[in-house]
């Protein structure tokens, strides 16, 4: 996969257009190189903007990564949730498997991001948390199915994890191989999940109810409202990240000022200590000089006394 390149726009982008451009570029880079392998410098260079523009919109690499992951999570979860709205359990399973494979086929970059990184920047937006959320929906479906068949509904959570895990891991494998086609893969998935190993159908196929399912309708007013709500959530998160970054920068500046003050105070104390040492050395030198003068005077007095004694007592 080559690095994404963006043509230079002939007109100045609006704030929302620039934001979407940065999200699109970051999505491709994160899918190709992962979170740690992608830098703000690369995002900015590909978008042909300066780094402060990226910081202004997202507060940093963590901010744009969180937005990308949130969007992919919402998209995949929405497709799975819609599939589970079917009435019959078999059709639910078929459509859920097809929904995941369709998402992988149509949004390969997004799926690579979800399964590739579990970085702290994504918050709760990890593939494991997404699978857990889907499993909780499947759990309700299985609980009803178990109750109708006389099985213990308390086992539904465990079976939900098994079922969703099987589909998710198959999706990760299919991400790269892409063979056979998604309908055939879904049919084999359902064959194993629905019939079990002892009852496998040698030539499985999805039901007509699922195969003839019409294409996903265009976004409704509710979808647009949900998208607007998501954008507002993203903006709030970006603002929070920017504020956190500003606070961090302020703390760094304060810490640097404190360090400079500490260094100046240490330098001042060292100078004072040096002055005190020089003062003590001078005083010690003066004391030695005084002692030397006293010794010399005493020597002269002793010499004079000796001469006087000779005068008073000549031999």
C-alpha cells in the first residue's frame, strides 16, 4: 500500500473541509503504518499544511487517531446492529457475518486500524471492546433462542463470545486472502455455527432472505442526526484534547521556569559560598601575616634583651 498523497487545492479549504481531509489522510497512514509508525509531521506534510494546523484541529496525533477509531467503530457497529434486527436467528447470523465481511471489503483501511492497534489513544475504541459490545447484542439473541429450545439461558454470554470470536477471527483472515467471496465465506461460517461439525452441509449457501436483501438505503434523517451528534462528540473530544495539551504545555513552561529559578538560586549560593571562601582565605592570610610580624617583633626584642644583658654583665 503506497502512502496517500493529496493534490494541492486551488481554493482555500474551510475548517470542516480541512478537518475531513486530515481525518482521511490519517486513516490511510494509520492503516498502513499503525499508530506508532505515523507521525504528525507525515500527516501535515501529506496534507501540505504545517503541524500547528493538525494540532489546532485535533490537539495531537492521539486526537485524530481517536476520531478515526470512533468513526470506524460506529460504522461497523451500526452495520452489525442493523443485521441483528432480522426476525429469524439463522438470518440474523447470516446477515451479521455478511455485514462484517462487507465492512472489511468496503473499509479495509478502517478494519486494519481496528485490528492492528490497541493503543491507549483509542480509549475504549479497541477491536476487543467492539467485539465485546457486539457479543452483548448477540447474547440477547441467544438467550431467547436457548429459552425457546429448553437450554440454560445463563450460558448465552459464553456462547455469544464463542460465536462472535469465530466470525471476527475469520474476518481478520479474510482481510488479506479475500478468497472465496464474502457470501461463500458467510455461508461456511453459518454452516459451522448453525449445524456444528457433526451436521456440516458439504455445499452450504446463505438463505434467499439474506441473499435477496436490498442494498443499504441512503442515510435517513435519523442517520444524519446521529452523524451530527457524533461530529459534536468528536469536536468536544478534540477540544478536550487541545485543552489538555495547552495545560501540559503550561505545566512544562512552569516546570522549566522553576528549573531556571532553581539553577539561578544554586548559582547564587555557589557564588556566595565562593565569596565566603575567598573572605576566609584572606582573613587566614592576614592572620598568618600578623603572627609572622609578632614572631619577628618578639625575635627582635629577644635579641635586644640579650645585647643589654651583655652590656650590664661584661666578662
